[in-house]
C-alpha cells in the first residue's frame, strides 16, 4: 500500500501539494501548501498558521545538521568554546573528514541523544534526521502542521526502509514522534523534557519574523527546556537555529536578546560553513540590507548559570518524588524564584 505522497502526483491532498526536495543526498516528497507561502510573505496569513509552508531555512537546517557542519568548529558539546576563544579545527564539514561520506551522517545521528525540533512545520528537518537514524520529537503549535509532518515522515520512512532493505548506505529509519507545543508555555516545555527527553539537540528553522514572531517567546521556551533538563540531572543540549533576515535583522535581534538573558553562550556559524546556495546579502527588506540573508545561530547554556536552581529543584524532586507541573507551578518561575521556593519547602 502506497504512502500519502505515493497517492498524489503534483495534485492536491486536502489542499496540499507535493514537492520533491533534495536534502543531504536524500530525495523526499513533501506535502505543503504553496499558496500559504505567498500569503505569509504578503502578511495576509496569521503567524500561527504558517506551518504548512516549506520555508527555505528548513532546507538550510536539514543540510547543516545532516552533514554535521557544526562539529569541526567547536559547536558540539565537549568542544564548545566560550565566546572570545580562538576557533578550533578546520573549516571543513565533519563528513568530509571522516569518509565514506554517505555513511557517516547516519552513524553520527544514530549515536546522538534525542533531537527536539521546535516549530517543525511540515516536517522536513525531522524527516531528514530520522532518515539518518536519529530519534526526533517534532513539535509545533499548529495541529494541522503536525498532521502534515506526520504524513511526510511516514513517506520518508518508507523510502528509508527501502534503501536499507536494498543494501544502500545508511542504517535505516530512526524514530520520530509529534506533539503540540506553544512557545512561552513553560509548564508544557518542562513536560516535553520529562516525557520525551533528555535531548542532545534542540533545533528550529525560520522561527523569527519581525514583530509578528519576536525572540521573547522562543527564548522563554528554550530557557524552560534548559531548566527542566537540568532538573532531570542531564547535560545541557546544543541549540541550532537557522534564521533568515526577512524584515528587521532577525539574526542580530535574536542574538542580542539571547545575550541579555545572561545564561547563554551565543555563536553564529561562519558564512563559509553554510551549505551552498545560502550565502549572500539580504536585500529588499526594511532593515536587513547589507546583512547576510541566512544565518545559523548556536546557543549553549553557560556553565553554572542555572546550576544552583536546578540543584535545589532536583533536591526537591527527590524529596517529593516528582513535582506536579501545571499552570502557575514553580516551573513557570524564574531560576532565582525556583531556588527560593525550594529553600522554603525545606
């Protein structure tokens, strides 16, 4: 029995069209809604309803992650450098340094901790990583987008299983699951970590769009995820975000907002390390002229910044077995408030 994408040929399925996408040496068929792209660009589509668009940064992030472009430059866990330190290694993708190239991405991602995708949309990034054996939790605030992502990943799994069965390179399909997650909901973010974590990577693409989708809610969610992961006594994750300067220099604005929070080391990948086709300057947008059109931003929790709060939270968790998470609970408070709350409970 064919998959959803097998049953349509450049025609619509529930208002969706099929597009063949090449990413990391894979050929994937992705259901998406083309008219939403033009409506979103014109400002006629609510920002919460853009999940069925196949955005450019989804392909950028798929290529960047799939081939582990970040590893030679110190962006993985143990090699992470604090801001201001000298660069490490060479500016060559990891897969070029560890041949044979077609096999290596699957080896790398199968050995990684689970990946959490924020704003997964139609599921391209999740499909690529799971095709390389990764375990992925795909989240979005739009239920329709998640249903479409699930169909796209089902088709990708059929293709991955066929490649594996025929003896082609790769280690077969990994695992992916889907759940709704609204940014800014700290309790919901903590629940994702407890129920589906721990995570080695938190990733996202095209999540920022001027005042309609500012950095604040996204950073709130990232902070809540980091706190919850430390509460569970797991190592911090690496955040990797693919961003396009669309209308107000989103790249610079996000980095400034992240640094103001004081808990993140913030790094922007060199332009030369981006996949082919994603170089050059932005043009035609309000305040992004002269800036790179695309960027990949990495965040990693600064050592010790949340440790005190997480240590006391963990102590409370061990004493009480498991704290209840609900609206208005301790997990919605700041790190300092969390530490004080645990002291009072003692």
